[in-house]
C-alpha cells in the first residue's frame, strides 16, 4: 500500500487506514448496483455552464456515490505551468487539487498542462474540462491515493511519461518524498467513490488507467481510448488480497484504433462491462489472472482480421483454475468471428431485474459522444 511513497509517515498511514475503512463500507452486493444502473448517459443540457455541479447527480455504476466537489466553490485554473511542487502557484491545477475543502475545478481557456511530476489529487474534487480544450500531456500523470469522492471529466490525457521522484506537496498541510511514477495516465491506489467520465486517452508510457491496492466503487464511462498497448489494469498483482473487494464499472466507452490488450485486465473483484464498443483490438479485449467476476452486457465486439485474435477473452492461468471463475456474456454483439469464452457455473444467474442494459446493437448510439466533450456555452452539452 506504499506505492510511490518513499517515506510512509504518520500522515500517509492515517490516510491508508481511512481509505481501507471507506472501501470496506462500500456496497456488499454488486448486483444491486447493477440493478440501479443509470442509462441517461447524455445530459444535453443547454445551461450546463450555469449549473456545472448538476453533473454530480449523474454518476452511475459502482462509482454512483461520487459527487466530487459538489457544494464547494468554483476554482478557475488560469495558469498551465507546473514549476513549484512544494508551494504550487495559485491558479495552477496543482494548487487547486491540494486544497482542503471540496472544489469544482474548471479552466479559464484552452491549455496544455505538462506536469513535471505526478499530480496528487485530494478528496472531494471535481476536475471539469467542459468549455475548454484541456490537455494533460507530455509530462507525468494523475494520482489518486487513499482518497475518496473524485470526479475527473472531459479532459484529454496523452503522451504521459514516467517521472522521477522527489518532494511533492500532497495537501495543504503535508508534503513528502515520492519515488518515481511509471507513466500511467491515471493511477488509483486505495481510492473509493471515483468517476472517470468523458476522458480521451492515448499513448501513455505505462497504462492508461491503473486501479489497484484496495480501490473500489469506480466507474469509467463515456471515454475514448486509442493508440495504446496496456489499456486498463484492474488490480496490480494477485498478491494484493485487498483487491478482492474491488468493484468497477466500464460503460459507454469506445475502444478505438491501435489498442492491443487489457480492456480491461481484471485481477480480482467484480467488473461490470456494459454497452462499450470494441472495434480494434490486436491481441484480445478482456483478460484476467485470478478469481475475478466479469459480467459483460450489451457490448459490441468486432474481431480483428487476424484469425488468431478472434477471442474476446484471455485467462492468464490454466483452465483447471479459470473454469470456476464467473465470466458471463449477456446481450453482446459478436461480429467478424469474435467469440467470448464464458466460465463458471453454467446456470449462474445474476439477480438483475429492474434495469437491463441496451443490446449490443445500440452501442453505436450510446458511445457516439465518447471522449472529451467540446462544450460551448448556451448550447446543449
């Protein structure tokens, strides 16, 4: 649980305990959350700029309790620089995300922010890129470690690089020594109630999104992923027993050109993969290496031309072990020779009766606005 922390001092120990408690208090029945899945995925609100925080009422899936900075002040990022990591300049994104109180963070204008080292985000924050073209690029990525209640919305995150460690402020009252970051676009360690929505991501040095070490209650929705090898990693290692409580929703996302594998790779926990569009994988789409539960519903899987890459699924262990994992496909549209290999008890039925995902044939409509939004004031968004 000490990822990237060179000195695991009393402050970080306290945060780790608080994060563990929050994770254990999360829903005990994942099927109940799937029941309540919200299909109103496109807001189309003309007055979005006048009431940005209405977005917080629209979270869905396992991350449905994420409200981010709702109720807090608006913080306007005016300066794309990232120079002082211990005493960040007011008006920068780094200064915004370390504040103690809930904040709804927006951007004054289009900007490219190149982070000199990982950006450590505190609890109760929304980073809302609507109304500007905001790129987090050509530097380090975003880190959510032992935090709760964060929304990241409508950003373009790409060309993220590994960064060296050093002294970095992680709150208004604490800074400490960090080891190097690996080059993930977004990293979650022990994070709870997180919603990653309408993010465009490509070409990061490590993963696009890595979720591990007891993180749970996470939704990744309406995103657009391209040009990357290892896309989504859910669980860092089979030895991380705390990941057994992980619950992640991946929904309404377009997996586009140049993607190779891990869409996602699931180590353990419960993953709901619903109404996504898989059109261009090179090796496989979904994989696992431990006793994960995967429910794939209403996705469109278009297999590549390579006859050896038609299978949607891949297990990183022997069949004698994975045959008992519960992996189910319901209502998926499998084309161009794509096939999903299910496992687990053949008669297993998920207790889902209230709301059904749309069939895979609807995916083109459901994902048409995936990725960072181009919102203009006084027009629907």
